């Protein structure tokens, strides 16, 4: 009677299994949070070589890049919410009893307003240049750059 014994072999890194998937999540979370590769590998209980193999995989790279973009977007959302409060605080300081506080608040608000206006102007000019370049390359007889 011949009973087949299941072969227990090394899993391919593209199919990490439940334990490997958990370790990958630990690594992703650590890297997005700013850990070094060595720190992320240690936290997940894997070797640096294993992490290097994972990072070389396009699927893992895509997951890492996606997670980093998501974290950055969340940070920007928090920042956008804080901007309104910061402007309100500066505007309230314009009514301060202290002349130095009023002057400083006015300077900061004017500086930001000027930069915002300047950025808007530059964006409009850039858009116009991009449109003109696009029209030049797509007109009949037009030659690409």
C-alpha cells in the first residue's frame, strides 16, 4: 500500500499564503510609516533578502506605491482642513489689541495671498503654453517637436 505524503515545499513569493500576506501587510504598513527596509523586515520577522525579493516584484511595488499615495492623499486632506482654520486664526489676529500681532498676521495673510495669486497666474500661463504646443503638433502639416 502506497500512501502519498504531501510535499511541503517553499511557497512562491507571488503566492505568500495567509502568513506571508500578513507579513507583507506589516512590511507595507511599516514602509509607508517611514521605516527603513531593515526595520520593516525586522518588524515582519523576515530577512532583508526576502524583503528585497518582495520589493523587486511588480505586484508588491504596485501595492507599496498605492499605499504611499493613499497615505499622502490622507495627509493632504488633513492639511486642507487645517488651512481653513489657520486662515481664520490669522484673520482673527487682525483684530488683536497688540499692534505687532496685527502687523504679523497681515504680513502672513498678504504673503500667502500673493503666492496663491502668483501660482494661479503661472498655472494659467503654463496651460496656455501647453495648449499652444499641442495645437502646433496636431495641426495639418505641423511637425512634432
